[in-house]
């Protein structure tokens, strides 16, 4: 009898578990009646979230910022928040503050120099005729970053400016009802940037303000009557990162070569200043761990309706991958108040044990001469040390100069990239960077970006015309380089025996067109074409062609092949694992495809995992434990009788 009784009690307890859980989930929200009580409640619910209701108006003093990733609901009911002078109240995350019913009331009312901040999904909702969700009295009274403010009711207003001007950005304002308004600036002006304003209902307006308001890169429905509308197409939009004014520099040794956050910049127009937005992004391509310049495309982490505001803008970032063991001159300069310019290095040299020489060319690389490390200070000079290159009034307007440096130190050695510098008439410097030969024979190098190509990239069959050289230019190269002469293309370079090169140009009118092009899809065009149209074959000795690749895990150079469609194959000469440069011996001109016999290593067999216990199994376990305990108790009682 007792066993049956215990079994029935255990079964009832098991069946009652869902109802107990449902009761816990529908527990009434907590209630607070002061700013202190509300701030304490919020601090204790950052991780868990929850609901709280107001029992009185909240008078806010001082500074308070609430950040959460768990949903939080603050039900103000018919009560309101009053932000006193110089107070600050901020909400960030999935926080909803709602007031309803709130007839003729203001949910958030800020005094002069008080600020309400709504970020990252925070939401304010107010309902009632003549209701105002947020009212401020100065231009910075409301700070937002992807937040929502919604009102419903006759003559309802999402944001109201009670005097002065107002600036808003990154916000959605919704107003529904007869005569409702998303933003009411009264007689003042509003500057609305990168926002969405939508009003519905008879005589509803997105913006009500005085003349001179600006709506920049925003969507307003209906369109305001007295504002200047600036679409995204009126701006020059770009990406910017803090590392550099022109490139995002990273070392090939960095495990995370790209930033997770970038600045979207909007240049100024006749009606707007320059603006910027700090946003997260997801790169679509990643530069390999090989030195070079790469263009990375990305997707901005924006809600779809905000992405639409940018029109056809495609985020791209120029990334310069640098080998930290070699010197690299950044193609930027810094100008101080004394008119001295400084070009920094990617990595400074060891100040105790280093030796560097700066070389300058004034004839596009035909000749180079060294520059003394300290040519004196005055109105015109150039000097350098282990930190940077410094100069003042050194370059002539309209003339092009080339700079590069040779360094020997315990950590950095070799020859740097080449900087091409031109002084504009307005006094600014135009600086470009490109890789150069290591034997100081650089001449007529083209400046191009190496774009990483995936195997699925469509092949560009329209080959470039290449670079054409006259007989005198070729002979100048041969004279300057008695051994080998190096030509540079797009993502590829080739060195030719100088004597074989000279033999191709018997006449003064002869020309040589060099086609060195990365076509995409791991395909490369290699061709030296004479004036007659004949493609030259180099057999003894062959061309030394170099391309940059990154070997995959367990992949070796002997697994690679470099062949044309006709079967002509190049020999693998060498592979530098530090720089990622592959050197090949090529004899026959044509379009070569780089392929590999490498195959991905088999993934290890997944370990068997025990199934996670579900609610039914947990209930059965509890029932079994109760029944076992009942049997033990019954046996003990029998023994004591």
C-alpha cells in the first residue's frame, strides 16, 4: 500500500513540473518608484534581463549607462522620466522602454545639457494622443546609434525639440496617427544623418522644422518640405582605419590581418560637413600571408534598411601586407609646423646596431645616388635615421623622384620598396609605393595593386597590351644590368638574361612588348613580343619568373605545376617560405596555369557524443530516485519492527 502511495505522489510531482515552470515564466514584473531603485534593479539584471514597472515619475540626476545583451523591458505606464540639468541616462542593447497610456504626456523630458543615449537596438515606445516620446532642449540632447523611437496616437511626436537646433544620426523614427510627426524641431533646424523617418496617417509628417534643415543620406516618408535632401550619391564615400591615412598596414606575421571595425567616411558637400560612421564589417576576402598590396571587399554589418541608404557603395579596403624582416617605407608623410616632412617606416630599426643607406633617383630609375644621412639643417635638406626620413623644401614642383633604402640590422635587412614622390603646385606630396628590383636597376616600374584571386574567380581573357619598350630603352637596361634585367607586371615579375635581351634588338627602330599579367583563376600570361609580332622563346638560359603564392597545410613546392594549355611546362626553381615567392624557369611564351596535386587532409573521425537528456528522461530520473528512496525507507521500517 505504501509503495503504491509513493508511486502516485511521485507521478503527481512529475506531472506538476510544467505547470510550475509556466507559473514562474508569467511572474509579474518587479516594481520600482525611484531613480535609485531603478538603477539598482538594472545593475542586477544585466546578465539575466527581465521586466520592471514604474510606480512613480523618475527624477534622474548624474550619470548612468546600462549595457545588456539580455532583453529588458521597462514599463513606465503613465509615468515619465525627467532628466535634470547635466544628467546622462544611456541604454545599450535590447532594452525597450514603453509608456502607455500616456495622453498629453512626455515619456523622456530632458533639461538643458541633459542627454539621453540609445544604442545598439534600444527602443522607446509611447502611445496616446498628443504624446511625445523624447523631448530635448539642446542640440546634443539625444544621442543614438541604431535605435528606434516609435509613437502612436493623434498628434503624437517621436522626438520634439523645445528650442534651438538638433542633430540626429543612426536612428529609426516611426510616427502613426493623424497629424503625427517623427521629428518636430519647431522653429529650429534639424540635421538628420543616416536615419529612417516614416510617418503614416492623415497630415502626418516625417520632419517639421524651420527653413535650413538638412536630411543627409536618410530616408524620409513623406519627404519634408523645408529641408535640403542629400542622397548618398552626392558624397564620396570610403573606408578609413586608424593605422594610416592611405593604407591599412599589417605584417605577414599577424594572425588577424584585418580590423573588425572601420570608419565609413562621407566627404563634405555644399550643405554638409565631412562625416564618419564607426561600423563593424565582415571581410569577403582575406589577404594571404605574402607581402604585397591587396584590395579587400567587405560587407558592412548593418540592418538591411540602413544598407539601402548607401546606394551602390561597395566597401573596399587597401591592405599592405609587409614582411617585417625587410625595410618598408610607408607612402605617407607627416608635416610639422616648421615645414619639415617625415616619411615613417613600417618598423623602426635597432638604434644600437643598424646601418642604412638612402638612395635617390631623379631620372625614373636610370641612375641612383646615395643621400648622406645628415646633410645639415637649413631651408633645404634631406636626412634620415632609424626612425624616419626627414626633408624640407627638397623636391621641385612637377618633378618625379624615386626613393628606396638599404638596411642592415639584427632584425631588418635588405632593400625596401620604392617610393615615387611628386610635389604638386599646391605644396602637397603625391606618394606611390611599388616593389622594386634588389640590384638598383629599377626603371619604368608600373604601380599596381596585387589582388588575391580565388580558384573560382572568372578568368579575364582580355589580356592587357603590356608594356612596350624602344630599342634605346632596352639597351639602357642591359647596360645598367649586365647580368639579368627584371620586368614587373601585375602580380608577376620576370628576369631575362641581359645578353639574350640585347640580341632581340638589332635595329634602332625595334621594339619589345612585355606581357606579364595575372589573369585570375591562377592563370598568368608570360610573353615577350618583338616588333614583328613574334613571341620570343627563351631556352638557354630560360626566363626566371616569380609569383607570390601561399602554400596550404602540408603542401610542398614539388606538388605544384606551371603549364600552358599546349602542355609546355615550367620548372620549379625555388620557393621562399618566408616571402611566399615561387621562382620558375619558363622557356615558351603563353598563358600558364598554376595547379597542384595537393589534397586536403582527411578530417579526423568525429567522436561519439552521448545524447543530451531531454525533459522526459530528466522526469524519469527524478521519478526513479523518489521510488528508490521510498523502497529504502519501507525496508528500514520493516527491520525496526
